């Protein structure tokens, strides 16, 4: 069973994939929104060796293996029609492996610090606000 914060839930048919570094669910299962979106995505490499960017959403998962808030990639379809949730090593890995591989997240707009940090305040001449480039 999976659900979102507003209480809407859906039953799932889970495939436990010990070769998957990331867990995924189908878009159609829950009413996903900006509230469930993490604002980041992961780059996923498939068997054809190509990469795709997959958005991440926070949901609640209740299964025999895992129960709690989890972050999953969301896709429109899977290669196996009867499966609507792929449980990867990011969530279930510690239950099977001693340590799991973590995929790097891609953030569309990295946070920009306001003002200078401690080092910039101590040495303001070293960190100019603008630069001049020459050819």
C-alpha cells in the first residue's frame, strides 16, 4: 500500500529488484503534486546504456519489507505490465545488502547562499563580487 499526505492511498504490486539502485512507482497510482515533489531528480541508466532524468516524489510505503516515508522516482510505464512499484536498493537495500549504492540527485536550481560565508567575510578581497575576463 502506498499513500500521500492527504490520505489518498492505493494498493501496489511490488517487484523487489536487487539490481536497481533506485525505487520507482507509476504516475497513475497517486495524485502527485508539488507537495509530494522533492524538487530534484535522479539520472537513471537503463540496460540500453542511455540516461534519463526521473523526478523524485515523497510518499508513504507500507509493505512487509519497508514501512515509512520514502522518496521514489516516478515513471509513466514499466517494462513489466503487471508491476506498478519497483522496490530498489535505495529503500530495501539495507534489508538485503550490507550497504546500498546511492544515486546522485540532480537539483534544477541549486540553493544560492545570501551574503558571504565566514571565509568571505574574513577575506573580502579574495572573493570579488564580479570579475573581468580578457581574451
